[in-house]
C-alpha cells in the first residue's frame, strides 16, 4: 500500500510538471500568437544638403575696397616738384634745359599738352617785336607770354609786358617768376613751376 501511494504521488508530480510545462509553453505561444517582429532600422541622419547652409562669399581682391592708385606721371616732360629750386640762373640761356630754341608755336603747345598745369618752356619768338617768349600750360589751354627787350641804366634788359621788373638775362627773369606770381590778368595766381626739358 505504501508503494502504491508513492507511485500515485509520482504520477501526480509528473502530471503536474507536464501541465506546468505545457501551460507555460502554451501561454508563451498564446501571448504572442502571431505578433509581428519589430526591427529597429539604424538611425540615419539627413544629409547636410537638406539643411540650409549659409555660405560666405569667397574673399576676392575685387570685393575689397579699392585703394586709389598713385597717379602715374603723364609724361617725362613733367618734372617732380622741387625742380624749380634746382634752376641755376647763372647758366647761360643756351645751356638751360627749358630753353627749346627755335621751335614753333604749335610744337611748343603740342609738347605742353602732355604736361601738368604751370609747366613752361622758353623758345625763340616768331614775332619781330620780341626775341623770346614763354609758353605756359594753364588749366584750360596754353598761353604765350612775350618777353620784351628794354634799355635800362645797366644796359639791355628783359621784362614781361605790364611789368616794371627788368632783368639782365632770361634765366634771371625765369627764376624770378618761378618764385613770384605772373603779372597778368587771368594768370595772377600762377607762377612758372615745372620746367619742361627740351627733347634731345
């Protein structure tokens, strides 16, 4: 009888294990009968092209403020400022670089056209009343100033029209009006500033 009780106990235990295992398996299968499998796709960041980007314009020399370039000399006939101080009034007229000799009025004007304002040269006058004339470049055109010959207590001298100053030589006259204003209406603010050397 004791053996029978043990056998029935074993059968009960066995059936209980079977029930537990089957119930657990069935519960597992029943709780997820046909649930879809969720797959996590890898996180992909949108490409940088989808975001609005601010692009600075490339730095170029043209975008920078332009600096004024230094003015280039228009012609070699326009000497630098301060050349008037280098004038030597003791040299004879024929050795002065600004004395152009027997050039015509048109040739003198053509040479002065390429020069700056207040440039000048001395040439032989074409009129019979005067021996020399000064060609001067103004802001608007070229003017020709007659150098008159006159007699003074010191002998023969040179002067400009409407001027009481008499000089013993043309270089002295030119040097004087390099540092003094010309005695002419319309040119009273001007002086002989930039001597134009003759072409060799």
